[in-house]
C-alpha cells in the first residue's frame, strides 16, 4: 500500500518545482523530503526523481503517479464534504486567506455572520497577498481564499480550483482636501508631476496603476512603494503622495480624501476560490455565504467627479 503522506510530498515537489519548495510548503527539511521520497521509491519499485544540474526533476513514472495523486486528493475532499454535509450542524475548522483590504472591511462582517449562524465552526483568518494565497490553497494550507483581479490583468484559471465572483470594487484616484494637489484636475495627465504611492511594480496592482499613468502620458514618480493600502490612503489624505484606492476601504478609511473617478470607471474583481473537491463542504458553503452577505451590505460612495480621458 502506497503512503498517502509520501504521495503528497511527491505532489508538492511537482507543484513547487523543487525539494526545497516542497519542504517550505509542508514545514519539512529538504533532507527529510528526500528521505521520504526514497522510501516512496522503494514502495513503488520505481525511480521517481532524476538529477538535473543541482536539482532534481520527476521521472515520467513519477508524473503519472502525481496525476493519480491529484485525483485521489480531490476525491478524498469530496468524501469529506459528503460526510460533513450529513451532520446536523456546520462544525469543524476552516482556514481563509485574504489580502489586506478584504481583511480590513469584509472579513469582520463575515466573521460576525458566521459566529451568529454557525457557532460551532472555527474560522482561522490569515492575511496573504493573492499569489501567496493561491500557493497555500493549492498546497492544502488554506481552504478558501479571496483573490483580486485588475483590469487587463486577469488571473489565469487554475485546474482544480472553483471560482465564484464576490464583488466588483470601483477604483478611485485619491486626492487630499487641501494643499497643492487638492486642485481639481481635468485629466490624469494634469498630475504628471505629482508624487505617488503605489504597490510594487511586479504586483498586479502595481503594474495596473503604472499602466494607467503611462496611458495618460507620463511615468509616475513613486515617492512611496508599499503594499499597505492604509498607508497609501494616509499619504493621499496628508498630501504627501497621490494614490489609486479601492472603494472597498470604505468611508472610515477614506475619510478626508477626495475620491475621483477614473476614465472608463475601472474596477477590480474579487472572487472566492476553493479547491474543486471542497465546493460542497458545509464550511466552505457557509463561508462563501457569509462573505457574500458582507459585501451585499456594504455602501460604496460615489466619486466627487470623474476625470476626462488623458493622452495616450
């Protein structure tokens, strides 16, 4: 009988691309991963890894075994969901990963709904950027994640992952109420000399925001490079840097900021993502319903005005 934990190790080596990546995901040492895979080779009587430079790659036999393992893991999750659905109440534990603005505004309301409707369900919430959340979902570290997609930068659809749209979140330009950058610009091009606070360029958010500026005809001066939307909002509020801000931050975090609509009324798309085998698990169904309820009760303030299209 093949060892399922060792099959999972092989699956993680395939997914992560190396022994080290699998070790990090599953909290093993690389040497422990190597030792367990050698035991799996003895169980199968087949070579599963072959050296390539300083690393290793899976043999064709190992790749076939990984394909079987993926189906086994998915089927086990379906079985677990069926057993849980037969229980009279939703109970157990679920781990949710989400990025910061979702954690700030949507998660507390969803947690209140879950505590009210499913008091025996234990919910663990972890803050992760989208790529890290996806990796944790595929590694079975998280049960549900909230993802975001920016215009023109849609996430690739992943095999074995079920996606449900949660919210279309308007994206605004944030200006201070006073100071040199508080004057009403006609177009984004009027702000070519302004300081900006943007997400790092290699992120989806950072790439989108820079593309918006470049489409308006200028390269933004990024005074503050940060993932933190609250810091970006505060810098816009105090006039130290302009920012692109999601409406999801809400009135409390956007107070004292002039919200200006962007040409074309862009929005980011938020979705809940789960592994396909867990879509009918009562805990997943309950969490998705709670997040949907949370966004349904959110109020989004309209922008004060909308910029005209700039130069391209």
